C-alpha cells in the first residue's frame, strides 16, 4: 500500500482522474463512508466529466439485521454489479465504501443470466415475464410508483426496472410487443418510446426454484432439523420473501465473491481514514455475530446467524484482496521527512476566510490577486445553483471581478487569467495545488450543509389510492347521512349490470349507490368509535345538515367581512435594501426550497401593498418556516419598525430567541426575550426598551400580550402556532393585529379542499417541499429486537447524538425504561409526559436539550414543538397504536441536521398487527422520501387542521357532517356570498341527477383488477367537470389499461349527461324501449316559454305531461338511448342558456 501525501478531499478526486489515464483498466476507490462516496462522485464528474463513474454503495442496515436493505440501494448495487460483470476490463472509476467492499456478494456467474432484455416486435408471454420479475425480486402492485414494482393488466405490463429513473409500459398485440414507452409514475401517462428494455434483478436474493432448494438444504445442514420451524425458513420455502433474508445470501448461491473479483486487475486506492473504518466495521461484525448467538431475551424469537466468514471478508481476506494489484492510500498531510515510501502530491487545504463578511471578501480579493499572479486557475465552489447566483451577486457588491459560471474544470482552465470560475461543487473545504485554487462556499461564508433539491415526487395520487375508502369505513351520503361502506357489488337492473357501493344504515337497512353517483358520497373522516349511523329515510340527518349549513354560512360571512375590512386599512410600506437583504439571506446555511422562496416572495409582495398583511405560512415539520419569519423580521426591523414574535411556550421562546440572536449578530438590530425564563429586572428593561424603541425585535410568550406592554412603533407581528393560545390571548392578539403586518406560522396540515375553500379569504403560503435530505430518514418497520435497538442507540451515542424513545401511553413508560436499562445500562435516560408539572417538564426538556441525557423516553408530547438537531434516532414502541399523521410528525423530529436520521417503528415480537395498522406502517415505509405531510394528514382523516385553522367551535359541525362534506359546504358558502356580492346567480351543489338508460355502467374487474385503483377511478370519473377532462381521462385509461370496454364508455357518457342535467336543472332521466322521461328539479325550468316553443317543433314526439315531466315518445333500442339522451339534453341546455343570456 503506497501512501499518497498532500491529498486533502477534492485533490483525491483529481488524482483518481489522473490515475485512470495512467492505468490500463478500471480504478477502484474505497471511500470511508456513504457521504464521502456521494461527494467524490460529484467531484469526479466536475474534474473529469467524460469519465464513466460507477457507484457501489453498502447496505443501509446492520450486520445480522432483521430488516432488509433499502430497495433503491439494492437496485443501485445490482445495476453496478451487472455493468461490471458485462465489461470487467473497461476503463472507468468504480467507487465503493469500506462496508460494501467487506461484504460478499453473488458471484458473477449468477448475474450473467439474471437479467432480461425485451425489444419492440419481439414475441413474448407477459405471464412468463411477470413470473420472471417475481422471481427476480419485483413486487406486484395495483399501480407502479417506485423502482422494483410491476403491474400486469391484460395485454399491458407496467414495470419500474431496478436502477432506472422512470418506469416503462409494455403494450402487447397478441404475443408481440407492440410498443415500449416510458411513463410518468405521478400521472401514469406514457411518454418517450423505447426500442429495447434491459431488466436487472430487484433483489440480490434469487428466489428461483433451484436457489430455494439450495437454501433449504444449506439451512438444515447449518442449523439442524429443528430450525425448519423458523419463520424465515417457512417463508422462503413457500417462495415468499422475508425481511432480513438477504443476510443469508451464501445459503442461496453456490459460491460468493466480492467487489474485488468484479474488477480484477484494477488499481485500488483507499480514502484517508479508511483503515480505521475497516477495523471498526470488522469489530462491529464480530460483536453482532457474538450477540446473535446468545439465547434470545424473553419474548423475542430466536435468531440463527450464519458464520461471519460466509458473509464478510476478514482482515486476512481483505489484505489478500488488496495485494493482488497496485494499491494506494490518500493522506491530506505532507510527507514526513525521512519516510521510506510515498508520493507527495503537494495539495493543501484552502485558507478559511469566514468571520465578518466584509473582512472575508477582502481577504479573498487579496488571495485571488496572489493566485492569479502565480498562474493558478481560481474556482469558487458553491453548493447549489441558487447559492452560486447569490455568490455572483455578493462578489459584484464587494467589487471582485471578473467571475464566470462554469460546469467543469476544463471550462475553468480555459478562462482568461484572474477570472473566478463559479462552479456548483459540493466541497466542505477548498484546496490549493500548484495549478489550481479552489475555495469552497463554506470557506467564505461559514458552514453549508444542504444539497440542491432533487425533483420532488408528488404524493397526492399515491396517498389517495393508499387510503381510499375501504369496506367498514364510515361515509356520508348527502341525502341520507352517515352510513357504513361494505364494498362494491354488481347489481343487475332491467338486464343491465351496474357497479354499486353497498351502504349499511341504522337497523341494518341497505342502500345500493350506483358508481356514477359516487359524488354524493364523502368520507366521514373519523374513527368509528361512538359514531351513530343514520336511519335511512329519517329526518335527523337533514336537520343536522341544515343546522351545520347555517353556522358555516355565518362563519363564511365573518371571514369575508374580515378580509374586506383588512383591504380598507393602511399599514407601513416595508421594502428591503437589496444588498443588505442578500447578505442576510447568505447567512442561511441551506438552499431555499421552491416553496420557501415563493413564501418569502409572497411576504415581500404583501409588505409593498401598503395594506396590513395577514398571511398564514403553513409548512411541514422542519420545512423552514422560521427562515421566512427571520427574513420578514429583517425587512421590518431595517425599515425602522419593531417586530414582535409570539410563541406558545417558554422553551420555543428560548429556541427562537437563540435563532434570531445568531442571525442578527453584527447588525444594528437589538433582539430581546420576554418570558418566564427572564428575570423581573431584565423584563422591566425589555418593556422599557419596547416603549422607547431601543429594542427592535422581541421574542416572547403570552407575556408579550400583557396589558402593560406598549410598543414605540410595532410594524410586524409574527405568531407561531396561534391555535395553542387561549381565548383571552387570541382576543389580545386581535387588538395587537389592528394595523400591523401579521405573519402566522403553523405546522398543522391543511387539507387541499380546505385551502380551496379559503382562497381569497385568508392569504396562505404552503411550504410542502422538503429541504434536501430532510426526509431521507431511514425508516425500519419491525418487531422490537433488543440487538437492533441496542445498536441503534450505540450508533447514535457514538456520533454524539441523542435519541427519542416514544410510547403511546404513560403506563408504558416504566416497562420501557426497565427494558432500556437492561439493553443499554450505561445510557442516561430521562422521562417526559403530559402529566408532569410545567416546571418539571421544562426542566426535563431543558436538561435533555443541553445534552445531560442520551435518551428522552416520552409519550407523543415530542410530536411537535422543539427543534433538537442533536436528536437523530427515533424509536417508537407500539407503533401500531399511533395514527399515520402522528407517526409522520414524530419522524419529522429526527434527521434535521447534517447527520442522517433513523426511525425504528416497532411492536411486541409476538403481537399480531391488524390489517389497518399494517397498512399504516406500509404507507410510512413507502413515504420514506416523499415528503407528503399535508396530503398524508388530510387523507389520514386527522381533523386538527380544520379545527385549528377555523376555531375549535367548528369541530362540532365537522363531527356532525364529516370532514369532506364540511369542507365542501364551507367552499359553497364562501362562493355563494361572493356571488351575492357580485349579484351573480347561486349554484347549488347538494344534489345529483339520477340517470337510468338501462345500459351496463361499470369498470369491469377484467379491465382494472385492483379494487382500490378501480374505486379511485370511479371517484375521478364522477368529478369530471368538462368534456376536455373526460377526453384526457379516456386517453389515460387507454394508455394504462388498454382499449376502453363499452361499459366504461357508458360510464363516461353517463357522467357527461349528468353535467348537462345540472345545467338544465334535470333531476331525473329515465329511458326504456318506448321512450324517455325527464323530471325537472322542483318542477322548474329557467326558460318555460322557449321550452313550449321547442316542443311545438317536434311534431308530437315530445310532450309536457300534466305532472310537469317531459316525455319523448318513440321506440328505441338500447344502443340508440345514449345518442337520444345526449341530443335531448343538449337542446335543454341550449334553452336554459338562452334564458340566462
């Protein structure tokens, strides 16, 4: 092993690029961890953009774990191994980590036949392809959303190949592949055509019959005949995958190899500190193997570990692998005098320039001149495109030029001497070599820990399907009230098949609702405990609905009146000085997300109107609402007005005070705090400072709302989580709000329907984009396992972090504390729950925040509130007892800083989960990276959003009519009042036309087999608002499921007829062999004169009966009915529109 000295991070990437040019074959570099691997990959892309780089990451689970590695990681690993196996001698750089290189993998021979290639025009059996995919680890689902999933529907196969960025739709014509097209997993619409498709396996574990037979034999030989009762053995024997089975890979294959075998003859290099990482990993493997061989703790199942030599290299094997070819190790230090061997590269870290920004830029200008004189290329490395733009502006302001944006080192070298090359390159520290000077953004501005955001995945569609109504759910029918949905049934009426939703009401009464009228149905939105079903045909429902409607109308009127009054008042115009504002923004240690930037722009726009702002910033846990508040405070304070920040708890006050003090340090702005944590003497000073204007920003609790507090010139009020304040404090807030700008922050999710209802009534900015890596919390869902939990705690403790351990009930705290003492006796634990005295709870939280304890064992009181960046591991016991939104909020408490977050959602080992709990936990697993807090919470039927936003008095009405109908009624009330204000006609929505043409109306199971997907389509079809939307959905159906069957065509046509009926006020349309009858709603038609005239032109075919119904008399077969109904309604709509005109 030859040491390479003078190679700090960044220089090592340059050396690897150079080494590839010198070596005849691939270069293998072993990074110390995943973070270094990711950074190196980007650095090599910058210094050698033409070079092929293959990354081979490690599993993200522990040795001998009960859980499987992350699917996306496995896909990346298999893709890497497949490419290396296909072209082992190709010149390229292969990046891996110590953990990945130590672990054995399937042999090259196993991968040689594991893939599958399909081409357009080829003959193939889709059933065989599906069977092949299942054996290769792909999961069969109703709708393909993520890598490693496939869905088979008749002659269409959707598949998301492992390692691919988009899924592919395979369309068959008979046995021939008619087309291969990429499609968007969000919209499910097809896109670019392909000529060929190559699949890699989605799992490293082969489950073909030969591999399963080999596993069974090896298992019995290794563990004995009694071990055949093990759940893992039983699952694999039945051809089912089992969590953690990957850790038994050597039992499935004839032999194993390592990454070194896949790149035989490569030049190998090691990261600085890689040797230490190897020793630590080998020690961890040995510890875990020894621990797994111990008898299990009470209540935990037996774990049967295979010998570590089967799954991992030992030190001898490692040294032997390195000795097979040239190998190097990087060191950032200079070569010691008298060292026998080693190469000196001459690189060194760039100087750190941070401090006061003016001094930092002056120092940089001096260095730039010096480096330019020495002939060095000068590169300023920004973390993201956004920060590159900001740096460009700041260089200009400090008079440092010229500067040019570039994308590679080659472009930088081609610039004129002395030009600063601005690059997007994620370096923690810069470096200097003979020919190059690279200054990292951190060297100039301070620490930077965010990466540029990846493309955001929208979760709406996934969640809508995952939490669609299921049998047993409570639903609300607009006319009949609360019932229980029992499933979908096909009912035949007059020889025509109809899909109907079966609803059960009080006394067991049944109602069959045709699917085309599904728009009459909404989710009730609460658990069913204590809810009474309505009586079918009873008067109670209509009375409750009418009462709720009146109250909602009153509330809507109040909201609209408040909005109108606000528009009439004046408030100071506040504008930011561009230069000072840009420098203040540069202190933000992250890149703004799109939503954050939009929210900031909204606030600045409000400041410039001259009217009082009243904006609600609604953002998920840790999504950056505070930064919006900081920037708003900066603009207001620098404009000479005062800012008050009101928070519900003293702990939050202290947290915000620290945030504001840090960000405003060095500026002519005085920040003060007013809460119970401040002494009486200090409080008096603060109050005096507010009155005389010497204090610019004050952060406080309800103490700020006391009557004795007066402000010299209050310009901006920032309220954090207003719903936590009592009635009196809210009244005082209203007084404070009179003529000042108000910014309210909330983490309470607001369902999209409610956002629509409040459009124009309350200004709302949503921050739904997660900060980069914010949601990359690795979530493990598993029965409680002492070894895994022990290791999770030890890992967090080792990296200097803390742990939240959460249980559902206060009575669970002591048993869990005893369990933790048994597993990790050396760890310091403290308990917190809602029954502690406020002073005691504050003491506990403060001491935990100060690092005096390692674990906070608590109930779900940690779900919202404090930001504790040191807490990066969450352990939830009895996760099955928490709701989806609660689990999501809890997980949002960890992984908020630079460290990766881990969440362990556990339950007792022998406890059987209910189907609903299992589904909730599955959704949590799938939402590992979606960032779907808002969508999730509204679909989890969590009512806090509506209650908190509109006032608690409204939650009673929500219980009366259900959350979805409540939101619709609120939207109607707001729209009706607006319409009255504009003398427009009110549109009633609480009725739906009834159409019976004697035609089959349904989505056949043979066309869409998956029930949740079918129900989701029924809801989407019933909500179609125009012919254009209908055509777009029809095109999507053809795309996803193949040619549309007649029954579905009928369904789309009936929904179009319903739209026409609404316009013409037609309540019912019946058709039979002898004619058609139209019933007008309330026997009312808007243009009776025109109707009589039109009837007169029909030569007796159309008659107005004495009961005010319209009859079309003629013989008509089933096929003609739809066309005649369409024609009749089209005439009625035309007549109705003439009356309005």
